[in-house]
C-alpha cells in the first residue's frame, strides 16, 4: 500500500472519529448536567422535614461533637441536617435517652429492643416541629416510666428540639445569611448502663448552595469539550500540512500520490 493511501486511510479514520468523539463529549456533558441536577434534587428532597414539613430547613446543620461515655457499639448520627437523631446500641448494655425535663424518654435495651416512655412529656412534644402540641395529663416528668416497644433492631430514631432552631425566623446572631454561623451548642443527656453522659453537638446556620456544585460540574464539562475541540483542530491542521508537503511526484516520475483536502 502506498504512503498516499496510508495517509488517505488514516485521515478517513480520523474524520470518522471526530463525530464520534464529539458525540461522546456531548453525551458526557449531558450526563454530568443530569447528575448535577439529580444531586440538587436529592438535596432538596433530603432536606424536607418528615414531621409534616413544618419547618425543617437545609440552611441549618447540626453536628455531633462528642458522645460520652465512649463505649464500643454505641453510635449516634444526625438525620435530615438538623431534624432527627439516630442512636444505635450494640454495647450489650441499656442506653437511656432523657427528655427536656430530665425524665426518661426512651431506651434501647441490651437485646436491641427500643422502648419509649408514654408518660414522658418529650414523647408528645417531639411529634411537632415547634413543640406546638398539647401534652396529655398522663405525661409528667415526675411520673414513673411506662414503656412501649417501638423497635427491635437496636436502633431508636427521634426528633429532638434541642438540636434545631425553634422558630421559622432566622436567629438574631445570623447577621450575614451568606456566612456560616454558629447558633448554639447543644446537649442531649443519655445513660449507658449506670454511667451518665451526653450527646454533645453544635447547630450552624449554613447557607444552602446546592446550585454551585451543579454549575461547577457543567462548567468543567464545557472546558473538557473545548479542550477536545482544540486538540482536534490542531491535529487537523497538522494533517493538512503533512498532506500538502507529501503530495508531489515520486522520484521515478511515477505519478502523484492521492490526497484529499479536508
């Protein structure tokens, strides 16, 4: 096969690859944009408050800073940014959570059974995002606990007013809504076995900026595509230059190698 035919074949293959590469790049942009949009949608969905959407906002974040006592098998995490706590007990001991007046509110037994005290005021206050609920006469912080089984998986999940802001209006110390601001430190008393302790944390005002990552992803994809087009442009110019320089007569006067203009 002549050098000219080789050049022709390689250029033809390159020309066929260009649309394929461009299509792949465009598909990548579309997929990235779709992923960014899905991430934003997931964030909005996650931020919704499970208690009838009464006030949960993803401008707030609660972070756990310490758990005492530190016992293997005990873990706690914040759900929905600043809405609920999830406690897992695999310590082999009973873990008790205390309510707003120091009353036993809930507990997870050593065998994984989770129970809630139906006579604890917290049991009823926790059913409304701003605790705007009438506490029944049966509930009293001084009453003997009356336990009701709510789960048997070693976990207990609950809405806790101590970890979120109790008003639809932003806190007074949030002077600049675009700046992350500490609102307050919080504490939820617990007891592991016979050892008293607490879940400590902090509540922050954290402006929602879910659109920024999406824009950054799309911008990055556009830059990648622009870079690819630039590389293809340079390669095409070099191919043209090579074709123009090698298209003369052969040494023996034996014709001209076939070339094709792009």
